[in-house]
C-alpha cells in the first residue's frame, strides 16, 4: 500500500460538502434499548488458528513470537500463505520477520449496520478492539473487491465528504486499509446518528479483502484510537450512549450458533449467578482489566495477576506464556507444532476446563471450547495461545462464547458472569 493519505483524501471527486458534528438520535429520557443479533456466515468452514494467532499479534504487537518466526522459516507453504509482503525486513530491523495476514476462512459472524439515506445495509464486524467505522465502498479499487457489500456514498442524500480527512489502519506487516471520510446517517438497531463518521476504503490489502463475508469494522473501543486524521471521528457507541436507557452494551456470544449484543440494558436471563465488575485501565484505550488468577481443571487455583483486554475482534484466548505452558501440561500430547507455530494436541484428548479470576468472579471456559478445530486427521488447534510479545493478554471469542460480558461506558467498567452452556457439561467444584 504505497498511496499516501494526502493523495487518498484528494483522489475522490467530491459530491459532498463539509458537515457539522454528529447529532444523537434521542435524549436520555425515554432512552433506547435494543438487541443486535449476529448473522451467521453459511459458508464458514472453520477457524484458521495460525492466521488468527498472527492477526492478533500484528494487531497489538510489533514483533512475532519466536515460535511463529521459526515456523515461517521451517514451513515454505505457511510462508507462502503469508507471502504478500515478504520479505519485508529493512536493514535497521535485521533479523525481524514481518508477515502478512492470509486468512484461510471468512468471518464466522457479522452484524447489520445501515448507512445512508435511503439506508444501505452493510455487514460489519463488531470489534471492541478498534475505534474505526470503516467499510468497503464504491471508492474502493475494484481489483481488491471480492464480493463484499459496498457502501455507495453517491447514492445517499445525507452523505457529506470531509475534505482533507483521511484514515489508515495498518498492521505490523504493512497490511491494512486506507481511504477517505464521510459523514452520513448510520443506524444500528433502534438508534441512529446523523453525521456519523464513515470511513470509506479506497485501498485494502489482499489479506483483508479475502474476507468476503464482512465489509469492514464497527469499532467499539475508545474514540481516541480512531485513525482518522487530522480530525479523529467519534465511535458510533460514543455518539449514541447518551441516548441509551443505560450507557452500556452486553455481549452474549455463543459457540457454533449466533449470539447477540444488547444495547442500553442488561438481560438477567442471559447469565447465571452475579455480575462481577472490573475497572477499565484508564490509561488504555481498550477494554483492559486486571485478571487476578487462574485454575486448570480440578487443580488448585493460582494467584497470578496480568492485564488483559476484552476483544470481540480476536478469536483466541491469549495468555502469559507461563500460564499457557501450565495449561497444556495437563493436555496429553500437546505441544507447539514447529511448522505452524501454534499449540496443537491430539483430537481424541479432552482438554480440561480453564478458569480465570476477576475479583470474586470465577469465569469458566469449557475444555471443549479450547479445542479450536482440526489441523489434521489426528491433531487439533488449541484455543489458548501465548501472548508473548504483546503488552497485554487478550480475552477473545474463546472467552466471550463462554461468558456474559457487560461494557459500561460511563462508569468505565467491564462486567463478567457465567452463563448456561447447553453444549458443555458442568464445571468442576471450586477449591
């Protein structure tokens, strides 16, 4: 991607004019509440753990874990999958291996977002680990469009181009997307925002474009990590939170079936026991909390503290390396596949449950959820992988499918609760 942001901003023929800041859909009095149900990708074939692992490390880190670097050296076919920009090492970074994301499979789920007037329904990934609302558009270079649903600003009577504004999301490998910024009406569920920043892609790297099921991202992190420049755009949730019944949303994701997000309220029927809240690290733009300990199966719990972000945009559970090693010591035959760079184990083995502690909360991840799919006829990927090289751990979908999560914006809290899991047996008793 060698197009400068300034050139991108000037490249579009302007149909629109500058606009005023966003307006909210309603006041707090009589606030809104609604449910957003995930849409399943019927063509989804399964998870690609090496790609998910690599994507998470490139999203938040600057270097790859040694095991991934070694795997790229040992496995020419794996290297080819991530070949788009290899080699990508300059002399000042001698010895650093940079790779690009080459996902084998499309996204499993999306959420419908309506943009423009009349509304255009665009499938996006709801991502608590980013703060951009960006989408493939009619401005996107046709050579990189792979059947994505496109946003057509020229067909919207409420679109307004933000002259001189541009944006760019970029991973550690150089893969990413970039484009220009519009303001337009955006509707999610029962809410809408007039003048919401919509980041229309012009360039998208092939590694991202391979996901044809979704057209972009609906970012739910703090607006201060929005990538639009020179003026950052507020996230959709920042713009509507004052109009919600309560300034929060909840995630009730499910294993092998669509889950849902509730905005403005907490549905007590979706969880069991009590909610335990943890304060978000105020210095982090992400939903970062402190985890106080963990437990592997029936073994005694251990008090170990680490910071982790709750990220709907990451598939795996990424933990400190010593915890990963401890967990897989209890999984017979588990080890790092030298040609894939990720932990695998024999598929006939039943991994133990994993528990994490936040305050008084003992969150359960069933062992069945940690079997992340087959890599061969006999070996399966592990849903727990190392966070080595990252500034924090990541509580991704492996956790979110087993837990009920509350994201409270005004109070800066994340709530955790267990929930009934129809496809997993009861957990072992607490020691």
